[in-house]
């Protein structure tokens, strides 16, 4: 009897492996396994960007021209969302982890919710803007203070079950930049929240206003 049981153990193990494999169906409807092509992929009217730079301009007072307004020009605005699919041990020799890439957070959450082996989403958002010349007509050169000539920001995606608080980076000067902020909140059976957290310090290149130049 004992020998009979041992003879059927390999068959039982094979059946178990088949059941586990059939129970794990990777269905990533919206993601792509091909890394996103280089270059900007976020629209200028993106709601998230509007949270970070609400008016897309820098305004400073000037004794010569009153209010000096400099609009920001987008140099870099790239957002890459990523979902890791970890195959179970039972896939044995054909096991292999996969990476899926997204630009739309709704699509990422949808794929995460329907794949039980999908691990926590990751993402990186890089933003670089450059201030343009003063919006008023060019006049005689005069002392006009300093402004952020270029701003570089890097945000990392935060995946949690509760929205992040909106906090600001405590840097110098009048420019207020978000440290953390909520982005998307969904509840497909359980709470899911995506937000962004600033990585390191913002890189702000300060220079004299163009009005100071002859």
C-alpha cells in the first residue's frame, strides 16, 4: 500500500502544478512590455502638472516695471508608470518576471486589480521648465531682481491605501513647490491610492531678470 501511494506522488505533484498554473492567468490588457520611447509624454494641460505648477509662470515685483511676469516653457515632462508581474515558483522552468509600462494611471490600476501576481506599481515623473523673458515690452535696462531661470523636479510614485497629504517643499524664496500630493484614488474592491513624492531637493537655477541686461 505504501509503495502504491509513493507511485502516485509524481502524478499528484504534476496535477497540483497544472492547477496552480491554470489558476494564474496573466491578463495585462493595457500595459506594454516594451519600455516607453524617450521624450515628453505628458500634455501641458495635464491636471497633475497643474497641481505642481498651477500658473506656469513666475511673478516678481520690480521698482522699474512694477510686476514682472515670466512664463515657463516646458523643456522636459515625462512620466513612466511601471507594474511588475512576479510569476509563482510553480511555473518552474518557464517562470519569468515581466515589466509592464503605462502612461495612464487608470489603466495601470485596472491591470493591477485583475492580476493577482502584479506587485506594487512604481513610477517616475521628471519635469524641467525654463522661464521665458518678461512679458512686458522691452525697455531700458534696470535692476530687476532675480528669478528661477530653470527648475528641475523628480517625483516618485507612491502606492498606498490612503491618499497622500498635500505638502510643500520648504525652500528659499517665493517659489512654492509640492513635496507630496495625491493623484488618483480608486476603490475596485479595496482602497487604492496613487500619489507623488518629490525625490531629493528641487534643482533651481537662479539668474538675474532679463530686464537687468542692456
